[in-house]
């Protein structure tokens, strides 16, 4: 900051002709057109190379699509089955195993008590009856990272919701359901 109107050296112009902060205009150097063209060519080449290196964006063919299913299901234990119910919340279709993403169901193979085993068997039979009740759509669940997660829908109603309403399942949550603590509840 200046102590007075003029600082030391401000009373006379210097060799560069700067006086009181006024600077002479300098000539602007223009980049030669050849350098610009080379830079653009290198950029285009880099884009072509990176397109082959970077992963391709997800296309419609890579995203699982909804499937309309109208087939007769049976009970089975083969995860590679063609059309069968594996458990109260799992089924096999065309050689792949899927699970209902919107419900928690009792475990058929690792039941902790007899009530859980009975509920699991009853839920398995109920799911079999629902799958054989007519055509339904199997929608991939975008909220579930598991590619085998499906929401089964018939006439706009989720089969998982029907399982919940009939007391064969509970709404899905991150915490496991203690089916043995529900012994007092009536088994449907």
C-alpha cells in the first residue's frame, strides 16, 4: 500500500514504459495451424483407442428383461431344473435358479425348529400352487444386486405379496426373521 500518492519510482517512466500501472500492449503470438491440427489428430486417435479399452455402456441386451411364464411347475431339488419349485421362495426355470426378491421365507433345509420346517414346506406348496395358477411375469428387481432376484407378478399383483397375506412369508428386510419365535402364530 502506498504511503502517499506516489511510491518511489512512480514519478518517472521506467525502461519498459510502464508508468502509474499502465502497461503497453504486447503482441499476442498465434499458435501455428500445424500444431493445432496435430493436437486434434492425437486427440481423435486417443478417443478411438480409449473406446476399445473402456467398457461399453450397458445396452438393452445386457439388462435382464421381464419374462412371461406360462408353464406347469412341479416340486424338485435340482437347481438346474426346467420348471420347478425348490423352496418357499425359490424356483428353477430353464436351467437357472431364481428367488423371490420381495419376501423373507422360512428355510426348508436349515430349519431351526419343527414349526419353521412346517412353514417352509407349506410355503413351498403354496408357491407351487401360485406358479401353476396361470401365466405370470418374472421381473428383475432393480433394487437387488443379485441377478437371480425376481418379482413375480400376475394381473398386477405380486405373488410375494400373496405369500405374505397368506402368512407363508414376511416382507423382505435386511434382518433375518426368527420363524421359531412365531410358533404361537397359526400355521396356514
